[in-house]
């Protein structure tokens, strides 16, 4: 992977009004497609180069230019449930496509890094992933409902 090309993509996203960029390169050196994802959102601000068939992932973190405002923290309230808050303004989607099964439902067990939902902002689909392993106890937003920055999305009972 050409690091100058990757830095150029990061600068392009930083200088634009978009929240992120997804690029898939077919025909890489290994023969597997390589996916590059760059996000500006506080929670999803990373560029990841991942072979599509790989089990693990390699992340290239984008260093912030200045200390950003603290992202909405996922917190463990007095009830002991882990609250997943929206890292951006957008539209909440429970499934990857209309008519598809939702990523998670109440009562489902999730692993850290598992996709919980999609947040659409400016026609860009941003996958929101869990930071904890546990059981989904509440989904606080209806499908296709707009959400604000910091809005409660999920409550997860951690392991």
C-alpha cells in the first residue's frame, strides 16, 4: 500500500465536507481486494486497510490535527448497562439494506467490534461497531429515525 496515496486520501477527506470515504481496490499484490475506509467522526475516525477475506484487520489511525471535543462516551450507568451513543448526526438504520435482517436485536449477544447499526450522514453509510461484548438489552431508536450527536442508541449488558 502506497502511504503517500493513503495520506492524500486522508487530506482529501479532511479538506472536504464529507464525513468519510470508502475505497475498494481490486487486484492488489495478494490477489485479494483491499478496502480503505477513512472517517472524520469522533467514534469512527480511522482509516483501515483490510483484505476483504481477512479474519483480522489492520488499522491505520488518523492523528487529529488538534485536540477535538470529547466524543460521546459510552458509559456504564448505575444500572450496569453500557450505553452506546451516536457519534454523529444522521439517520439510524438497523439493517444493511431494506428487507434485510437487522444487525442486532434485543437479546442478541454481540462481540466487541461487531456492527450494531448504520448511521447515514450525507449519503455516506457509517457502520457503528460495539466497543464491548455482551447482550443487547435495549434498542432506543426506531429504524430510519434521525438521531442527534450523543443520542442513546443501544444499551448492552457487558460480560
